[in-house]
């Protein structure tokens, strides 16, 4: 469940794009137990974790939310900001005190629109994160709710 294989911005983006992105970053502190976002809410920003942990979860009707992945240092929190209709597909909660870089989604989308090479690099990075998260979600939900789990032969 740990997000150790999620592509980090440091590895994914060329240095000049990373530097441009970091110029619009805002350092934030998030108290433990704070909900960063809920499924269905407006995806208007995203974060890169500096310290602490954030759990991504999925609402399951009639059950407790299922934790899909735990995000840590240098990992992206939130990808829905990049894709229309810019609505969160999961929920996220700080499970420890978190320090993070916060980014305004509109500003970053405009930056990417103005610089197609940067836009392509950011889209590739976020797309790789999204693909990883979908695999994690599928595996986690099978582990939780399939009759034999994801790793067991039927």
C-alpha cells in the first residue's frame, strides 16, 4: 500500500520545469486529521509532501472508506486538477502532521499551456502517477472485497 513506486517530481521533470513549478509553490503545514479533499470536490490545487503521511481513500457505500495508498516524502497528492472536469476522484487525509508544497492548479495549467514542453512533461508525470494509483486502487479493493483477495488463486 505504500507509495514507494510513485514517480516523484524530482525524477519525472527536467530541472528547468521543476524550477519553474517550484517558483509558484507555497509551503503549508497541515495538522494531523485534516481532510485535504473529498471525492467530488473541486480539484483546484495539489501538493507535494515534504514530511508526514497522507492517506488516499475511496468512499465505499455502506462501509468505512477504503485506504488506497499512503503517500510520503516527495509524492504527489492529487492528480484530478489536471483533467476536466477538475473534480477529486478520491479523498485524502493527513494521518500525521504534514509539511508540503501546495500549488494552485489554475496557475500550473496556464504555465503548461504557455510552455508546451513543460505541459508535456507535467502531463507525463501526472499520467504516470495516475496509472500507479489506479493499479494500487484495484489491488487494494480486490484485497478488501474480493472473495479470495487479489493475490490468491480462485
